C-alpha cells in the first residue's frame, strides 16, 4: 500500500538544508578526512568528472550511438558536482535539488557554465518539468537517502519527463552486506528523544545535528516499478557508490517509443 511521503519529504528537505549550510561538499562526497570544509573545490569537482566519465561510458556501452545529449536532468544535483560534468557531454544540463542552500553553492561555483540550469524542487513530484523534456534522466547517491515509496514516485516521474527513446539511469543499494543492529537501535533511540535532544546528541557525537539515512531496495521491486511506467531495462550493473558495506546496482533503462 502506498503511503503519503509528505512528512518524509519535509524531514529530507530540512536535513539537506542544514547540510548545505554547514558542510555542503562533504555532505556530497563524505570522506572522513574531508569533513569540516576540508575539500579543495577543484579536487572535489574532479571527482564528479571521473564519476560521469565512468557512467557515460557505461551508458554508451549499452545504448547504441550515444553522442552528445540534448538535455540531461541530474536529479539530486546538490552543489552541481555531476551536473557540471554532464554539461560537457550535453547541450544543456539541468540540476534539480531539494535544498536551496546546496543550490546556492552550485550557482556560486558554476556561474561561468552557460549551459547549466539549476532548479529548486521541494515537491514529491517533478511537475516543475514538462513531459518528455529530457533525453537523459540521471541520479547518483540520491534515491538511496529516501524511503522507497518516495523514491518509487520519483522514478515514475523520471519516466514522464524523459522523452520517448530516451534514457533513465540511476543507482540504488539493494541490501547491507551485514546488518548493524547496534547502529539501528542507537538511531531508533536517538530519534525518540524529546525536545530536540537527538540533535544535541548528534552534534556532540558526530559534529552535526542531522544524519542522512540509507535505504535499501531489492532489484525486482525497482525493475517492476520502472516497467510499470514504460521503462525497459537495458542493464543492471553492480555499483559500489553507496559504500563497500552495501550491495548496490546502477540501472540503465530506455523509455519505450
């Protein structure tokens, strides 16, 4: 049964708003030694170029005649790390994110890129975009941070805003390789603390009052949802973007013509 994701959406927006204000680059690429504003911007953006070079090649190996895309949608673009890399492989790259603070950083750092457009979207759909507006809809390390009913809704929207014959490609973890019972119990306890004490604890323990959760979705559920809105699976590739402790996949779909 579907649930109303609106409360989860508000919590998600608040989480990324705070992260965007406090440590935006680390929130995107969370290496332990880069926490607290230690990312060099040029080095950070280069990680995005390397990632998109990999995924562009992967898509090209399963989609004939992939050249320059017309308009790429980078869903969950954050500070524009991947949007910038896509803009070198597309006539237009559009980044969309739930966090205004993240997008402020993106616009500040990428003002010279004339073929990049950033959009703030805090809705549980993508009605800010027209049907068939993009020939590639892409998302990396984003859907994993939201409950499956919400992620499934966005996947349905990916199909709507993708043009016929276009590509929808995204990454999702499927399971934790080893369940962390202690961590799960600790998180449940912290979330139940009254009067904002959970935020005080997280700031004391982790240096930040918010955390981004990880959600896992089995492959058959992902593929069935995509198929229900006219997306044909071209490739499911093992993917370690969510970390070595997880099993994950990168999915490449084609929208039926």
